[in-house]
C-alpha cells in the first residue's frame, strides 16, 4: 500500500510541475510578445514623427540647413541627438535584450526625464513624447531579463565612475540652467520645449554612463551611447558658439575630450588587468 501511495504522490507532483511549467511558458510568451510589440509600435511612431528631425543631424551642417533652422539650429540638432541616443538604446533591445540591460535603463531614464520636463513645464510636444514614454515603460516592465534588470554584472569600472562624477557637476549645472529658461516669460525656444529637450541631452551621458560604469550587462554599448551625445554637443558648441544653449569653444572642447576619454577607457578596460579600469565584484 505504501508503494502505491508513493507512486500516486509522485504522479501528482509531476502533474503539478507540468501545470506550473505550462503556465510559466504561456506567461513568458505573453510577456515576450508584449515586449516586442512595444518595440514595433515605437518603431512605427519613429517613422511617423521623426524622419525630418533625425535628418537634421546631417542637413543641419549644410548652408541650406543652416538657413532653414536659423536661430534654432543648435537646439534642433541637439534634440535630434538626444532622440537618436534614446532610440538606439531602446531598439538595441530587439536583439539579445538580456545582454543589453544597461542600454534599456539608459533609454528609459532619458525618455522619463524628457517626458517629466515636457509635462511639468507644459511645453514642446507632449502628444509625441508621452507615447514613447509609455511604450518604453511597457518594454521595461515586460523585458525578458525580468529580475536581472536590477542585477549588476560581475565587474564595474572605478575609472568610468570617476568620469561620470566629473561630468555630473557641469551637466547638472547645465540642466538647471536649461530648466530655468523654461519658466517665466518664454521665448520661442522655451515655448517649443527646446530647453527641456536640451536638459534631456545632458541627462543622457549620466544615465547611460552610470549604468555602464556600474557594470550592468551591455555596459560596452551603453558607454558609447553615453559618449555620443556629449561629443556631438561639444562639436556643435564649437561650431555654433553664438547659438542659444551653446557651451562655447572651451566647454565644447572639454565635452569632446570627455567623450573620447570615456570610450577609450571603456574599450581599454576590456583588456586591461588594472583594478582602476575594471574591478571584479
């Protein structure tokens, strides 16, 4: 009789395990479908809303582009830069998302900051910004990495953390200045949300850079996405020093140097045995 009971218990346990496994499989399928659907919808929105804006990254340097953009030249190209960096972080999740966690967090923080500024100050185009925020939030919640989103990798970089801290002081001052220009009596820049978007541009190096420095999975891609907006903004500041929100030649050069230093440090840390460049946890 005991043998029979044991066999019955084993069969019931096996059936329970199979039921749990099937439920998890169904939930996993729904979760992955939701995740990739959010990326597809974000891609559709990008095609609908962004081609002309993103095109200014190239056309803005031409004489015709300069004439068309006028006093908004640096702002429009800066907005295109932060939007590009956000999209790169988001759409990088389409391939091996479990290995791109740092970029997922960077993209979410950037769009969250832009959305908060746009809604709080009542400027810009919330009808375009908010859908991207919602879709990015859905992608984060439904991300295939699950709880691994909150786990760091097996190493981090003290040198990259130092560079992030070094950049934080001028970037936070820049953010404060830009948000301050979004209050009170607004000019055309403020009404169109340019200052809020430029603040978002300054958030991007800190968001991507921090997760890269802390060693979250996919830190190498995140380090490039941290450097890209800083370097491009520095180049624009040197090229258009008289435009609104330009940092000028000196600080623009410093931004380019920081971007190069961040990428070089990140790449060299992959091969170096120095604990300063990369340290195991």
